[in-house]
C-alpha cells in the first residue's frame, strides 16, 4: 500500500516537531518526535513496509520484542492520521 | 381543545405564534407594546432604530416558515446583497473582491421587516397588544398558564398547555420559574464592550438603489479599541449608517462627533457618503450589546414551558444573527411539535432543541468576545497560517465561501476543496486592491466617487 500526505495539508518542520494544518477542517496538530519521524518517512518513502522496517531498525535494533512494539506504534499512528484525513492510503 | 400562549410578540414571538397555530387549537400572543400602524420602529424594541439585516440562513428559514415573505419584502423595497458579491468590505487585511459564495443578506428597516412578518404570521392567532405578562401559573412540575394584565385592567390568568417565552433579551422567565419552585437557571453574560451609534439618511438619487452594502471592519490592533462602520441600503431610497466602537472608542451620538468618527476610520468612504446624503432624524446610541445565554435546557424545569429567541441566546449584534437564530429556532420548533405533538411533557426536548439551534451562533460570538482565555498562545506556525488566511480570504472563492457561509448561518458546502485552500494559502497572494480598484468594482459608486475625487483636485481619499 502506498501512503501519501493529503493535498489538503500544509506542514512545516519546527523546533518542537512537525506542525500540521488541515485546510478542510481548519485544525492544527503538532507531532511529537516519533510522530515527526514517521511523517518524514511518509513524505520521503511513501510505502508502509519500508517505513516500518526503517523505524524498527532505528528504534529496536535486533530486539524482537521492541520491533513488535514499534510495528504496533507505527500502525496506530498511521491509522489515526488516515482517520483524520491527514494521510491517505492507496493500493500501490 | 389545546392552547398555546406566546409571551412577547417581537420577531421570535410572531413566528412562534404562526407555527403554534399549526399545532394548537388556540394561540394567544401577549405583547406589552402597541404595534405601529406602519413600518416603523417602536418603543418596546429600542434596537429597531438600528441596522437589522437578515442573513441568508435566517432568510431561508423565514421563507420556509412563511412562504412568499421574501418576495413581499422585496416588493416593499428591501434589498438583496450577496456577500461579498454585492458588498464593499474592508476586512482586516484589505478590501474584498466581488466573489460569489452563496451567502447574502437582506436589508430593510426593522420596522418594515416586523410589519411584513406580523401581517403574515399573526393571521390565525389572537394578538393581545398592550398586555403585559406578569408571571407563570402552575407549580414546580407543570406550568399551566400565565398571569397577564391588559392596560388599565386587573391581572387575569390564561390557561395553556404550552407557554412560550419570547420576551427577548430582558426576559424575566428565570425569576418566574423560580417563583413556581423551578430550579435556578444558569446564566452567562460575556461583555462585548461594543457600542452603536446609528443614523438614517435619504440617499442621493443616483446612488439610492445601486449602492453595495458597505462594511469597514476595525483596524486590527491589539489593545486598542476596534472602530468600524456599516452602510446598508434600506427601503424608500434610504441608507442606514451604523458606527461601532469597543470600550474607550465608542462612537459619539452628537452631530460633529459622529461625522469626525466616520472620517477617522481606516477609509473615509462612509464619511463621504454621509456627507453626500440628507440626514433623516437624529443619531441614536445603543449600548446593551453583551452576549447573554440562559441555559434553560440544563435545569430541571416544570413541563409546559419553553423559551425562544433572544430570551435564550442574545449575541453581540455585530454578528447580525439574532433574528436568523429566531427563525431557525422556530423552524425547529415546528419540526419538534410535528414529531411530538403539543404535549406539555415534551418541554425538556423542546428546550434542548432551542438551545441546539442557537449553539453555532453562540460559539462564533464567544470566539470573538471571550478572547483566548484558557487557550495556549498560538505557535509561530499557527500565526503564520492565520495571517495567510486573513489575506487569502479577500480573493479566494473557497475561503470566502467557508467564511461568509458560516457568518450567515448557512450550512457548510458538502464537498470542501482542501487542495484549493492549500494553494490559496501557500501561493503568492493576489495583490491587495487599492480603494480605487475596490470601488471600481461597483460602477455607480465608482462614477460618484470619481466625481468627488475630481472636485477635490484629484486627491483620492486614501486608505489609512
Ligand atoms: C443594536 C442591535 C442591532 C441588531 N442587529 C441585528 C441584525 O442586523 N440582524 C439580526 O438578525 N439581529 C440583530 N439584532 C438582534 C435582534 O434585535 C434580536 O435578536 C431580535 O429582536 C430577537 O427577537 P426576539 O423576538 O427574541 O426579542 P425582541 O425582538 O426583543 O422582542 C421581545 C418582545 O417581547 C415584548 N415583551 C417584553 N417583555 C414583555 C412582557 N413582560 N409582556 C409582554 N410582552 C413583553 C417586547 O415588547 C418585544 O416586542 C440586533 C440587536 C441589537 C441590540
């Protein structure tokens, strides 16, 4: 599946993390450090699997339990971003 | 035999009377004041001397409640102005371009609006003018009627299955309910600090019907009073000019001060138009503009009672919402009564429905007047986006539609074009219009303005 930042979003890297503005709802969001990293990977890679693999490598190394945790966190984060219309998912 | 009694025969009361006549065998409207025979302001409605425009959401509701009312208003000289398609507006960031957003307003005197509405609303209703409501009758479980006094007569009781309070901003219903043993009603007042001064003019013939609605918003400056003006065309070739100012910057009500205030605004066009027109009557001040809400829906109250209109929520008049909220609420009352019948026990649902109809207007008013209390300081990113929005609003059809539709209580467009908004916010903004360019959008006004500029030796009144 390919992931894409919605055309309705304006975003910017700031000192406190990534700041988002959703032009349809008028809502602002600020992402924490992990969220900001995932967002950057969506912007650069645009595929779910490579994003999970990269993050798993960065945060869990060879630790299997940690990889499972990272996988769960990433899926949860992407799920909530998709639900709010900030990220869109399309069949590759 | 079922009976409903409406207390107050103002805008909300007249409409409520019309709707109740569809659901009750007998409807009585109790009005303290005497209605004027013509389309004039009246004593019981001090605000009727000031600008009263009906925004699109309310106009639609009024037409649905009483079909043909808008046509009747236009036939009597009311004006239709699209926002900002037929309105010359100086917003926070500059002049608006003419855009079609679906939003509009209807402008005429409050006296005319009330007269046309009364004629169409009160046909099937008994109206007791010159009769004051003194209190409610019943107990803590159920309101069974009202106590009233006709001029010069002793108090009498009218029994009712449903009593509707439409006595407006200064409603005494909380006290009346407490006298029956009802619970206390939470009340919230948020001062707007806004003061009005209004004068009516006979327009110069060449501009009378052709003039756009004109609105000069306050200069955006923190910590300084906000001062602005509106000019609306009304029936009979007249204009109604209202100057507004917040605390410390109230508009004067004397001749000289009124003119000087208009001239000191960000643009002198309203002052110039005033100078070209003939004043009709004096300048009238108005100060009671706070936002006030009575939370009837939160209290345990007797059956058989509901409030509507300003008695429930009265917002800062600068939003021009009051009459529209009353019309939308009456439409909702009609639906609820169709569903539930005229059942005194359904009163809590009716009270909740009236509160729900007023909610979005109340929120908009509070967002402006209650300030950011409790909210954190905006980040640099948020400030940047909001500044871009304010600027892009002047020329982006998408942003303007969102803004003006919300302001005029129309539902948001179903499909929002997010990417178009993003382009408007991130692209190079359209250049700001000069006053000349803004005025040129309206040929008749432009011809007049050009002539004035020539008289002044080519010196254009400049944007401050
Ligand atoms: C300066 C100003 C400008 C405004 N401009 C606009 C605008 O542009 N657009 C807009 O939509 N709204 C505007 N409003 C708001 C609008 O005036 C009100 O929302 C509207 O009048 C509310 O109608 P209502 O019937 O609830 O109350 P009201 O119109 O106040 O009517 C209440 C009625 O009850 C009667 N009454 C009171 N007490 C008793 C009693 N004890 N017994 C019997 N009768 C009684 C009064 O005589 C009156 O007729 C403005 C308000 C102000 C103050």
